[in-house]
C-alpha cells in the first residue's frame, strides 16, 4: 500500500475513532489513547474490521493490561463488541511460549515476535470457538484479524461485567466454576491455564469464563500440571471466601479419570 493511501486511511479511521467524543473512565481522550497505544498496523486492522462490517465504529478503550488493551466497539446493529487488542510493540511473549509450544494445534510455529502475537490472538480465538461450540459459557467469538480479537461484549454500555473477585460469591458459583473446568476438559478438550477469579465474570445468567489465550489442548505435555494449578487457584479463592470446597487433589483425579 502506498504511503499516501495509508495516510488517508489512517486519518479516516482516526476520525471514526474520535467521532464520538467522550472522556474515558481513565481520563484519556480517545484520540490520545489510539495514538499512543495503537501502532499503525493495528489501526489499519481496525479499519479493515470496519470495512468488513464486523464493527461500525470504535468507542474507546475499556481497560489496559500490560500485553493487551480492550476496546469497546459497536456493530451496525448497535450491539457492543469487545475488541481485545494484543499489543505488538510492548509484548514480552517469552512467557507465553510454554503455552503454545507443545500444543499440537500450533506445531508449525514460525519465529518472530509479531508472528507470535498474531498467533496468540488466533489461539485465543480458537480456544473460545472450541469452548463456545462445546456449550461452555464464554464470550461468543466473532472474528480474529491479525492482533485484534472481536467477541461478544459481556457487560453494558462499555462497562465489563464484574469479575468473581469483585462479586459476592456463593456455593452455586463454586459449583459452576468447577463445572466449567470439567466441561472444558471433557467436552472442549482444553485446560484454561489461567483460571482464576480475575478471568471469570459473574453475570445474572451465571458465570462466564474469558481470557482464554493460555488455554492448551489436552495433548500438551503440561496440560495436567496446568489443570492442577487451575483447580488449586479457584479452590483457594472460594475457600478464602468461606465456601465449602472439595479436596483439589480428589477433584483433579476425578476430572482426569
Ligand atoms: N468479552 C469481554 N467483554 C467485556 N469485557 C471484557 C471482555 N473480555 C475482557 N474484558 C475486560 O478486559 C479485561 C482484560 O481482559 P483479559 O483478562 O482477557 O486480558 P489480559 O491480557 O489477561 O489482561 P489482564 O492482564 O488485565 O488480565 C478484563 O478484566 C475485562 O474487564
Ligand atoms: Mg485476564
């Protein structure tokens, strides 16, 4: 693409991104967030999602993590869309390698950070799709393009639903969390790998698990170790909140049996 054309596209998307002027929760102006957080290829990817009618516009940033930012998009039917954008420039993907090397679904891995970022986004999309198809409560995946993953927005008006950490929890939540681990293992053939109170929404329709980038295929050599850790983490959380929990080792044995 010529420089002239890419400049034009960029200014066009910048206009779209800024078209709904509003200050974000963190006090940033949208244009500023876009200019400072998103690199040019990412802006181009968002533009592509607009021209492909995946979204109609982008409403601004919802949350910024170290390696991804979550943007609030809106589609042509006014549905909210969550855009999880993996940051290409700042990512330290070394620590992600153990979750992707060893997964037979991604055996022909090419070297290079950008490549790995794109692959990671694709991996999270595949994991979401595998879970969604198996009937596990996850945000419905929509599409992945380069480092941008579009999925159902869980929450209202650009505010994500509360995580388990920020919610009152009861016995039924514990049961649901354990069912999710079991179903992921037995039906979706995956282990989450980062299953915790931070990565589960509590909604009025029950728990919804997200952040599936780390999820691995059962054939991954460390899948059982990851499963053990997932069970331990969630057990510790519910135990601390005064919920009666099953013995994590027995639970582990029961799941892999
Ligand atoms: N589908 C979604 N709908 C609404 N909000 C979402 C969705 N997915 C993620 N979020 C919000 O974005 C935040 C970060 O998402 P996620 O946990 O997937 O990314 P992450 O890279 O692990 O970031 P962090 O390091 O903050 O955990 C979540 O805590 C949640 O508030
Ligand atoms: Mg997370």
